[in-house]
């Protein structure tokens, strides 16, 4: 789960005063850059896609993984697609099918993670 923002960064968590991804940023700052454009708190540059900029450039988060070659990671989907095309000789249809399957697996994994998190708290999830 380290390749993605933890669940507590996606929802407000009153038990954590600081962001676990970047302990130097208070939670309010994390929420401020979760959507749209703004000034990067790290490099002070204005970015149109601030959340992506911070994850890729400063936190070195690689969200996309090639399951075919020992989990090689990429920070941008386009780089994964290029890798699949050049390294694994996949055509466009094969690449899209491969990515769609990975997305389904990720949704299932996130649902299981959320269910476990709720279960630990003694709660049940809606939906």
C-alpha cells in the first residue's frame, strides 16, 4: 500500500495530527493539496496538478506496477504503457486489457483493506 496514499490521507482522521506520508506537513496542508492547482509546499512552484506533482516529484511514489517483471514500478501510467509496449511487445488492446485487470485487482484490494480497517474498529461498511 506504500505506492498509494494511505486511507487516512483520503479521509480526515482526527487521531492523526500529522500526515503519515510526510510527517513535516500538518494534516490541513495535506487536505489543501488534494485537488486542483496551487503552490507546492516543498519547492514553492505553482502546479496545475499539485497532488500528482507532490506524489511523483517529492514523495517518489510509484503508483503503477508491471506485474510481468518483478514488480517494476512507474510513477506515470504512460511510462508503464511504454514499458509494456517496448519490453513485453504488447499491442494497444493487450495493454488496455492488462491495465483494466490491474485496476479491477486494485479496487478489490482496496475494498478488502477497508473491510479489514472497519472490522478492526468493530464497524461495518455500507456498500
